[in-house]
C-alpha cells in the first residue's frame, strides 16, 4: 500500500514539475536538461541544482504532503466532531420540507366538473370575468392539491383550486404532514387567486392529534380571531400566535405571496431557549382559509359572480431542518421508510431525543455551541449490560455522574459494579474489570462466626481461640474440642502439678503422695458408709412390711451389681485414656470434621 501511494504521488509530482520549473523536463534517468542550450558551463551548474531539487520533490513530497492530502480526501471529517475528534454541535441541512409531501385538501374543484371564473378590472373600473371548467378527470383541466408541493415553474404554473364560493362561516383546510419533527424557519404561500380575507396557520407536534395556533391573518383580527394586531412579544408570551392585517388588501391579479417567519419579533437567544425550541417544532401544518376576499358583488345575481371567488395556490414551501437537537448533521430514511436523524454523540431516537443504550451517566440534553452535551457511557467495569440515570445521585456527585448499573454480574455489586457481593472478597491480583475480580469467601463452618468475610482482605470473623484467614485452626495456647460452639478452648497451666524427675523419687515426694492417698480414702469410706446405711434402712422397711427377700436372692443380686460396676469402671478408664491421647494429638492443629 505504501509503495502504491508513493508511486502515484511521485507521478503527480513529476507532472507538476514543468509548471513549477519552466523550461525543464524530468526523464527516467532523473537528469534535467535546459531547453535553451547557450553555454555548457551554465547547463552543468543548473543541472546539479535542478537534480537536487527534483530528488527532493519526487521523493520527499510523496511521503509528506501528498499522503496527507489523499488521507484527508479518503476520510471526510464528520461535522459533529472537530479535527481532534472532540464532539461539537451539528445541524442538519436546510431544505424545503414540503417538497414532494402529500397535501390533503378539504375542498377541491372538479368532482363533479364545475365552472370557475377569473375576475379582473378594466381601465373603466368594471369587473371583467373569464370563465373556465375544472374537471378532475381531464389532465389539463384538473387542479389537485399535489400541485402545491411539486416543482414550481413560473413559465408553467400549476395551481390547486377549491370549489367556488366556500364562504364564511364555512372554511377550507389544507393539511401537510411532514412525517417527522422539524424545526421550521419560514412558511411561504404563493396564491393564484386573491389572498383570503382571513386565514390561520396551525401546527401540530404530535402528528395531528392536537393543533396549536401558529399565525393569524385577517382584515379584522379582533372580530375573526379575538386578537389585537401588533402585539409585542416578550419572554412571558414567546409562544403566543400573533395576528397580522398587513396582507389583507385584495389583489385579484394573483401571484401574491404570504410569508411567515417563525422567529420574527421573538426576543430570545434561540440556542438557549427551550421555549423557542418547542415553538418552531412541528410534525404537521394546517392552513385554514376562513373568509374570501370579494368586491361585494357576490349577492348581486350577476352571472359568474360567485364562481369568481375561490381559494387557489400555486406553491407551498416550508423551510426548515430535521429536528436532531444538535446531535446529527443529516437525515435519512430507515427500513420502514420514515425519515430519521443519523444520530451522533451517543444519542438515539428519530430526533436524537435520548441517549442510546448504556450511555446514561449524565442526563440527555440538547447540544449548544458551547457544549455538545455528548452522552457518556455508564461506568460498570464490564460487569453489567444495562444502567439507568438517577438525578439525585447526579446532583450529589457534583453533576459529574448519575448512572446506576443494573444486574451486576461476576459476583459484583454497587452503583458501578465496583465492589464484591456478600460472601465474596476482592482479589487484588486481578483488575476490577476481570471476570474473576471477586473471589468467594472460604470461611470454615465451625471456626467462623458467620460465612461472610472482609470484602477487601477476605479475612473471616473467627470464634474465640480460632485463627487463620478462613478460621480453620486453633490459636496458640488453645486446644481443639468436639464442640461446634467453642471449637478451641484455652489450655490453663497447672501450678501444683510438677514434672517427674528422671532420678529416684525423694522421700518427701513419696510422703506427699501417701498423704494425698490418705486424704482421698476417707472420702471413699464415707460414701460407702452412706450407701450401707441406706441399704439397712431399706431392709428394715422391708422387714416391717414383710417383703424381705431370701438370703440367696440377695447374694445373687450383689454379685450381678459388682460385675456390672466393674464393667462400667473399665469402660470409663478406656474413655479417659482415649480423650487424653486425643487432646495431646490435635492440640493447635487444623480442624478435622
């Protein structure tokens, strides 16, 4: 690719060289020869200079200037972004919005065929009428409403015409559907007949469901529309429709125009006035012709008097731009055939009236010359696919960020999916946008108070005497037990118990042991005496009641009791030795459940 570009631009530079250096030509051997061969010395000097210049032109220019020019032509700049790719306000092209659009008329001549007359005034002041036929089936005699928005040719005017003499209180309406929201600058009507005495222009912002007055025209504004002419517009009544009586002078020659400027005499900065943004916005326009202009002879009974008064227009033009709120530079038709904006600045909608999906970190706003108001992507660290805007959080953040992520994945949570859920902690060895940025807590079910851990370090909350990141072992000075409530118990050192010496036992120590044994024997004897006393009492009671058993039976019973006690004592010894061995084996070790 680089070779092709260099070759192309080199050829262009070589072609430009004769114009830059007259009298020279560049050959294959890159040797420049003067056209005027006067002296050999001057030729050699010029040759060395021109060869150096030619080499610079043929090799330096392709790499620098020519490549830049070709790159600029290949990638045309987007008007919604500047040369540094920073967003800026952009507007759609200015067009005649009405061109080619369908106009619906409430009254059109020719169905059935009817007669109409054109009136004029001669030099004597008399009205002269020339009558014609209007027939919707005849190609040269029909006057449909489609003539209003076709190509307007002054040499061959085509006019729409209503039925003759539709006079007040009846009216004739024309409805123009734009099919999209447009910001209108002007509306122009060109008449083939006399201008009406009274007419009104309405607009709709909801595709014809409701209508808002745009402008009134009348000889008598107060009588027809209850409006005073010449009202001054202030900031308090910027969306008030005015009534004008300037246009109402009758002119039967035709060809007169009525032009309405939507922002005329409205004192406000349009770029920073939401009121005016709505004022110029329209999806449909309706023209209501309320009263005909006449000479007063419509009731005279003359032939063709009433047929001379009708509404007729040759051209209907509406100048404006696609309403894209400063976020698109062009409009086009989508797959459904509807005109929509080609939205930029991360916006969406037919009029770029909202932020596109997942770009709700700041609120949507119309672009201005000072700020493009580009929609910003939500900061969810690649853990969520949806988010929404919260104005309260946006205000609390200092008008910087108001996006809230929805349904955070990968065990993350929070407004920006920037911390871990309960039972998980942050793995700092991985970046926050990694799928495994949150790691599950590994708390031991016996040694930890709860299964949750510190979301930063992963440290579990351990029970008393338990230690470790996951609370899985006893701390120093504690030993393990079989209890799930207190798995580790403190080992208290016994001060009275002394370690046995390796040599012979002294007499003092042996005497102490004997004394200890003696002190324990009286306790055992007292217990036995008490048991014997109880047995004697039982025997006495039985003698009195006569329920004493034989001597043989009592001996058998005593034998059985003695054997039973011996077995029980043996089991107790085994259990005690087992427990001692177990304690010494698992002290300060990991749990084994």
